[in-house]
């Protein structure tokens, strides 16, 4: 099956390509590291690489979801942080529960990519 040709200058395609390159770079930072190394604090605030991935995923869900009136398909996903939780702890998405492995965090982020890409595909770039 042939794919339709894509205009490399199409703004929607450029946006998706830019986002995908950034997304893949985030996960690339996790490659080859142990679960322990992914959870070790790397700053004085306790930030770690796995927490950064969870945070980025939640920010992307928030932007491509409620901002455009779209609901995340799995509101009970254990890595998704609800607005109510953010109200109590604005830093809640910066850490990953001990029972959640790095692969699960990466899979969640990949699901978020599909959600964001669907928003871009379904709406005009100037949609409110």
C-alpha cells in the first residue's frame, strides 16, 4: 500500500516532526540506564530522569487534551495526574511510584504521543 506524499513544508507535518524528534530525545536519555539510575536524584530538588518523563507526558496530555476540549482516553491511568491531585501537590507528576517500571513510563509516554498526534491531525493548527 502506497502512502500519500507529504509536503515537507506543511506546518502540521513540521510540528509533528519537531515534536517527535523532541519526544524521542527524551526517551533516548533513558537508554542503557538501570532502574536505580533512572530514579536517582540528579538535582538538589530530587528530580530524576524517570520523573521528568512522567512530567513531560502529563504536560502533553494537559495541552493536547483539555486545552482543545479533548479527553484523555484512560482517565484512571496510574501515571496520569488529575487536576485535583495537582491542586494538592503541584509536583505530583515529578516522581514515579516504586512499583512502576521504566518500561511502563515509556509506554505511557508513547501513548501520549499518539494522543497528541491525533489532536494535531484532527484539528486545524489555528483551532481554539
